C-alpha cells in the first residue's frame, strides 16, 4: 500500500478562516483548489510528499454544520520537543489559543486547538507507537 494516499474531506461554511487555521497556524501548504465544481468550492491542504492531505469544501447556498462534538480530532504526533514547541508557538502566533481537551489524556503531553468549525487538532508531544 505504498502508493495509497489519504484525503480527509469535510465541508465548512468559511473556507478562508479554515485555510488560515491550517495554513497559517499548522503550516500546511495549499496543494490545490477548485471553484464552482457543481456548486462546490474547495481547497486541499497538506505537506508535499506526505501520505495525507485535507480537503475543505463550501457548497454554495448551504451552511455546513459545526463539529458534532469536542472529541472529533486530528492528532499529529510530534516526537521532537523543539519541533513540537515550534508548532505550538506558530499556532499561538497565528492567533489560535489552546483549548482544554474533552479527553484529558491529550492535555498530558499535548495541546489541543479548535478550528473555526469546532473540529479539533491535537499536537501531541510524543512518537506514535503501536
């Protein structure tokens, strides 16, 4: 499955605000986008060469719902303490303050941030292990 890529796609009501959160705060790059594909506008954000990227879409004339709970998460494991601190600082410098996690496990070694739609991103200061 070396060639498999993961796209996580979801709607938003405010594409510009979501792009600022993921691009300016988390350091994602805009990988592409589209306008008026059957009434949808969208943008793909990620990191070149990464096996994943995020897609956010706006359906013209339709308001997207907010996150159904505070526990809808994307978790990024950042094992290097300096790299982790730099990522947290970047989020805060972009105007995004950490929020308490719904699950306190994530607060022990991480910071949680909420995007404009209420979905949350955890920057976990740890390596992923199985």
